C-alpha cells in the first residue's frame, strides 16, 4: 500500500540522514578535541570506532523498522525513548569492542563527551527532519487527490487517521455516500456511489478509498472498474477491528488471505521445541536432586501436623481443556469437606506447616513431574479446577483462550501479583488478560524473565501468597 511504502521510505531516508549527521558530528568532535583539548594518538584507530558507531545505529534502525517504523506525530517521550535506544545500541557496540580488545589507543574522554552530543543531535533530527522531509517529498505532483466512498460514520472513524496522513500527501477532495446529501459529514458529500467516475474526473482523483467492506458486490466491482479505467489507486480501509471488537491479524497462505484474532507464537513447532527444551532443562534437575529431599522434609511435617498421603492429586484442565491429574504436596487436612473451594487467607482446611509450604510455593514442586510428562510447562497459565473454569468463563467470554497453550507451574499473572483467591470479577479479568497477553506475545526471553521473577517471589513472597 502506498501509505506504508511512503512511511518506510521516509524512515529509511531519516536513518541515512541520521548516519550522515552522526558522521559530521563524530569527525567535527574529533578535530576539535585533537586541536583544542589534546592531540589524539593514532588517529587511524578512530576510523574503526566510527564504523562501529554506524554499525550500532544501523542495527537499531533495522530492528525498529521491523517492529514500528513510525516517525511522524510522535510524542516527545516516544522520541526520547527512540534516541535513547539509538545511543545505547551504538555505545554498546563500541563498549563491547573496547572491553574485548582492551584497546588503550582511543581516548575515553573523547568517547564519553561524544555520547551526549550524539543524543542531542539525534533528538533534534527526529524532532525536525521527518515533517520537513515529508513536506518536501510529498508536495505538488506527489499529492494524492483522494475521494472517499462509503458511509458517513465510517468517514468519521477514519478522520483522525486521514488528518495524520496529510503530511504523506493525502488530500481529501470529498466523499461519496449512499445518499446525495448526508449531514453532518466530516468532508463534502459530492454525490452517490454512481457518481464516482464523474467526480473522479472533475477533481483529478488519483486515489479512491472505500471505507469498510462493501456489502454489495456490484458496488465494489464498479469502484474497481472506475479506478482501473482512470488509472487511480484503489484502497479498502476496513473497520474489521471495530466489527470484531478485537485486533485483527492478516496472513497470506497458499493464495488465501487469512484473518485471525491473535498471533500465537507457540503454534510454531520450533518455538514449542525451544520451550520444551527449557522445560526439560529445569524440571530434570529439580525432579532428580531437589524433589527427593523436599519429599522427606514435607513427609516429616505432615506426620507431625496432619498425617496422611504425601501428594495431593486433583483433576485440572490443561491444553485444549483436556483433563490431567496435577500433583502437589498435600497442605490440607485429609477430612476436607469442600476440596473445590478456593483457598482463603487463614483457611482452616490448611494445617500449620502447610501454610508455610503454600506461602513459599513449595507445595507446587511435584508439578515438575507433570512437566516431565508433558502435561504442563514451567511457564504458562495456571491450571484451574474444572468447576472454576466453568465459573470463570461466565465472567469473561474469552476465558478458554487460556487453553491454547499448556498450563504452567508459574505464569505472567502470578509474577504480576495475581495469585491466591480471586474474590472479584476484576481480579479474574486481570489474571485472564495476563494469560492471554502471554499467549499472544510468547518469547524465550519472556519465559526467562517470568522464571527469574518467580524465583525472587519464592524468597520474598507477595502479600497475596497464602
């Protein structure tokens, strides 16, 4: 689409301009330091660090291009974060080389004084260059006279987006609606759908935007025919996200365009293999070395405070809501009148040392056996009782999305502090939203960060742990 092409092109030109600016600043700083501050030894060495500087800037620019190449209409805080990443990236490359080679030929004063200058120069360039470049590149002949086709309410929805894209050369001449006159409308209504060819010719239209998916095939074919006949660009701006009330993801597969409600990184077999290897790397040492010792200690505590079986077994909902038997160290008395009720603070069903086991999450250790069996993962949404699943699904319609991945011993909701008894609907929503975020944004680094935070909470449990 022309908008994304123009944005990516503007992004690339800005990256080149910033590298050119960094080049001028670097060598100006070099010559000033060399002549005013002190003569810098081995000037040829500074050329190597100049290359490293450009490598760091290029790496950051390439990464940001894949994630979010937007450079227009940014808040100052967003510009600050972008420039900070640029400076950190280039500084990290230089610092790594310095440490690895133990290079003493380059002045540290030169490098340290250059970093704040680079930050200021990049920030000013991000502030002033993008709008100036857009005005220069997309004026006059590169402006797109655009006609909107569709309902007035759709034009109202698109108005903010269209205003932000003026700098990219979009000029709205008016709109065509179902009726000749509709009010209030954000743009002049120039006629009905049947007037498209006439209006397009009268206003030298080079772009037609259909607002929303047409309900009538004939209307869509008419727009295609007119755009092809006049050599105008045809764009469909859909409102599917509003219709679905959910973010939409578009993929192409074997000639088909597929729409989905979410990305699922763990549907990638390679990602699942990485996650399984992490599970095995953690669970095998725990089961072999840690669990036997804990079994002896827990059995002694149970013998003193509440004699009975070592493990507590319970049916839980796992991957795709298939049931499995979860293992835990028993922390409640045997004669438990209501095993399905959520555990409360100072719950009388929990024996004295059992409270200590639960507070420090030691009762969960046997679940590493479930991980070895492949029923669970180290990290994932916590598995709930079948009865609780039915109850919670009445609170949140998308509750069962959690079942798209294996349940975990710990999860994002738990390290965010959402653990223990869920007493309100809002607490249930917070847990489920965290679980769904995890499913949509899984990465190895996210798993590792959750594991580290879980270890911290084992030694310093939050107030919700009981």
